[in-house]
C-alpha cells in the first residue's frame, strides 16, 4: 500500500513543478496584431455605423416626403347606408 502513496506524492511534486513553469511566447511585431490596429479598426467601424445613422437621419429630416397622397374619388358610386 505504500507504493500508491509514494507514487501520488511523486506525481504531486511533478505537477507542482510543472505548474510553476512559465511558457515564454515570442512577442509579435506584426502591425495587424498590434493594439494600434485594433483601435484603428474599432474607430473605423464605429465611424461607419454612426455615419450611416447620420445619413439616414439627414435623409428622413430633409429629403423624405411623409405626406400621404390624396385618396382617389370614385364617381358613380352609392354611399354605404
């Protein structure tokens, strides 16, 4: 019975040593992975969405005609009632 307990203590020490290690990831100097590129794309996206909203607002305020056309008058009809 001492074999499984010694195996578990050895395994626990190996796991503890492995969890303390830090894996080094090389830093990329690519512009498309930089924070500046992410910020630029965010600004362009927000500007595009806001610009379309502003365009629609200007269209509906100054160009779109919301008046209804007059109803047609039919001759030779009998009134209901």
